[in-house]
C-alpha cells in the first residue's frame, strides 16, 4: 500500500477531470449522438474544466464556499 500514500485529493480530481473531458469529447465526436447527448457532453466538458482547475490550483474551493448563502 505504499504507492497509494502518494495519491492526494488533487491527483484524484485531476483524474476525474481528465475522464470527464475524454467522455465529453467522445460523445461530441460520436455520429450517433442525439441532441440530449450533446447537451450532456457540454455539461461534462464544463465539469471537467472545473475539476482540472481545482486540481491544478487555479480554483480555490474555500473561496467558492463563501459564495454559497448561509
């Protein structure tokens, strides 16, 4: 279990963001995708970009929590 000790939350978020981007690009490039699939791919694309921003440290979650109403 020594190799799992190097995995932190940023690496997990980067992996999830990369998978979201790959899924969105695959759905957009699919010839049999419907309009609903393209709309969902756009949501995946936005979520993937946000995850990558969080993983690389461009977006700080503590500042986003202050935007939520109390």
